C-alpha cells in the first residue's frame, strides 16, 4: 500500500472516530459539530471528560523532559547543536522508542554534557493517525579517551553508489572525517577499505592523512554489497595491528543491504567488535531503491548500538559532509541521548509511513533545534 492509500484509510478512520465522539457526547448534551469543528454545547457540564489531544490532532505528538526549563537556565548558553544519529527500537510497534544522539556546544565549542538541558520534541506522522509521546534525557556519554586513534574507514563502492552518490561526495566527507580526527587526536592512524562484491584494502594503517585521503579517492562504483564481510575484515586488521596507547574505531558507510558476504552476518560483525572493544560508527546513505529505517538500516543501527558507537542516516549524498562532521565532533566531545517514546492509538503505527521528529534543546536560555525523519518499520 502507498502512503496515499494509507492516508485515505486513516482519514476515514478519523471521520468515524469523530462521528462516534459527536454521537456519544452529543447524546449527553455535551458537544456538537459546528463550523469550527467539535464544540462544547451550552448544556455541557464539567463532568464530561476531555477529548485526548491525540484524537483532536491526529498524526502529531509533543512533549518535554521537564515541567520547566529552570534548571537549564544555569547552564552555558547553547550556540550550536549537532543531532548526529538515532536508533529505532526493533519492536517499535510495541515499544515506540527512538533514541536520538545529540550534542549542544557553547560559543567556544565546548560540549554541554548535563542532564539538566531542557529537551522538547514534536513528532509528525505523514499519516494522520492518533499518536502521543514523551521524552527523557539520558546520561551523558563522555568523550573518548585522549589517545590517538587507529581508525579503519570502510566505504561502499558497489554499483548503486553511482546513483546514490553521483558526485562522489563520500570521498570529500570521509576525507573531512580523517582530517577532524587527526586534528583532535594527534598521531592517529588510518586504514581504508572499499567493498562491493569483494573487499579490498586500499591503504594499510598510516599516520599520513594525505595518503589516507588519496586511498579514499580511489573508491569505485561497481558490483554487489559485501557489507558484513568487509566490516569483519576491517576488524581483523584492527585486531592484528592493535598498538598500546591507541584507541580503535571502525567507520562504515553504505547505501544498501548486504547481498554478497557469503554467510558472514551482522551478528558476526557485532561479536567481533565487542570482543575487541571496537565501537562502530555507521552511516546509512539513502539509496535509489532502499527505504530509510528498514532492512539494512536495522543492521547498521545494531552495529552502533551494541558496540558503543553511533548510527546516522543521510537522506542524500549532499548531507554526508554534515553527517561525517557531526560524527567526528561527537567522537571527540561526547554526546547525550534523548529517548522519545511514542504510542499509537491501540498500540498501532502505520508501517511505511514517514515520522518526522524535531528535537529542541535549551541551555542557558538559548534554544536550538534539528529535525530527522525515519520510515516506520513493519513491526
């Protein structure tokens, strides 16, 4: 079913709901249907229960992390906000949780990591179906240890990247990530992999950022997608060349699901990363045929969530520079998590509808906002 069909179904549902409310309330002398919608009649009494806002404004929900922003007023004023990634619960229809990684910065670029930041949200569904929600701020994730990185960069070079990233912006974005990490973590080393039907090590670990970026520039666009196999091989190289006095991480970019790993699974990747203590920073690029929030995106979310890394979704290649910059900033300065919990009427959401979340963060009297969207999964 398309979103258009869903809209017709849900609009019909809303009309039925409204008619039932009017019939029931009107029978008690409480409400009538007037030119401005549902109205209280002259005979309405205080005993008539209020109508839930989720019914009066279907497809919309909002909430805040505290009853007031008084505690946040004592914090440094926010000057910049990075919303770097999110994770949708696997059992979203029964759980309704979306975890959003964010980082407010003051005017000097210093992270504001405090649970007293005031967070509010607005959720809008492309299908006008009743929803409600709440939000809480989780504990701060402190920045990584001040040790240089051994960072493996693993880039999708499958044929579909020719349409997902026609201008090869992933090359510039990955190069920027390398530069930012090298700037904040002196003596860091970088290895570069590309993957399509097979996996190729383009550059072994080097502290020379120019050499590493030149390797990134050699990625191609051909073949299938051996995502899991490439991640395992990158993790194997990290384990083989692990040095004392370094921290390790894996950065993965893909625009599609794995279809060429010959039995290697996402679970194999996660197990190896956890065994070696390597966080995975995973970026999903919206492809020509992939639907954001579904399929391979779930694997990438698991990569990040189960290894202590981060997941981000770039709707188009033009968002890669900002996405990679935010990833590098959070790796350097830490982040916090806003946990938004949504609930559909009767515990139901409409699969494949688009959910748009606007997150507003207030600190020191300054409010900043950012927006992300995802597709409601099948279950």
